[in-house]
C-alpha cells in the first residue's frame, strides 16, 4: 500500500506555521505518505518541555495531522534516528536541517518546508523540495483598543 503513495518529508517550520494542514485541507496533498523525521518530533517535544509555544503548536499540528489523515488518504510515519547531543548542540548551524534532508534522501521523498534557506540548500543538493510560503500573521496589538478619535497617546 505505502509503495504506491508519493512520499513527503516535512520539517518543523511547515508544521508549526500550520501550512502543512492548510495544504492538506486545500487538496494540494492527498494520497501520500507523510514522513516526520524523528529529529523534528524530538525538537518539538523538547520545545514543549521547555514551555515554548511553538513546541505545543507543533505537537498539536502533528495530532491534527493524524486525526485528518484518513480523510485524505494519508499515511503518517516517523522515520530516522534520534539526534545525538552533538546534533542538538550544533542545531544553530543547520545540523538538524541536514538530518531532515537526509531522511528525505533516504526515502526518495519530496521535502516540504516553509524555511527558504532549507529549501534553497535542498535544491542545491539536488533534492526535490517544495517551499510553502508562511502566511503573514495578523497580530492585533492589545494597546490599540485605547485609541479613538479623541486619544493621541497613552501613558
């Protein structure tokens, strides 16, 4: 069954910003095996354990992905090895991104990312990659509610 499915490897950026779910719900991704590298899962778990919002958002995204997968003909799998302490220490230099690209290469999969650098490096390495532009966030600044036609400043 899995052999007939197209294979997609996802990184943390496209999970956290919700674009993976958006691509699925809009019908751009169907009948595919979505591979989540173990390094991505571990990174999200680590961030959540440190009480970082993006970790919780990412884990909720994976949970939602599993919940909707059957409706879109998706198979979800976690592949690859756990990052070493050296990999984690070198994360700022792109080590985790390299692990994610390696999982895509090993599975002959297309990398889906919202990280332009990751996308460009993958293409330079000859890896098929899809860049999904992150959606701009509409943030409403809390203090704006104090301004009206009569108020010029708030102290």
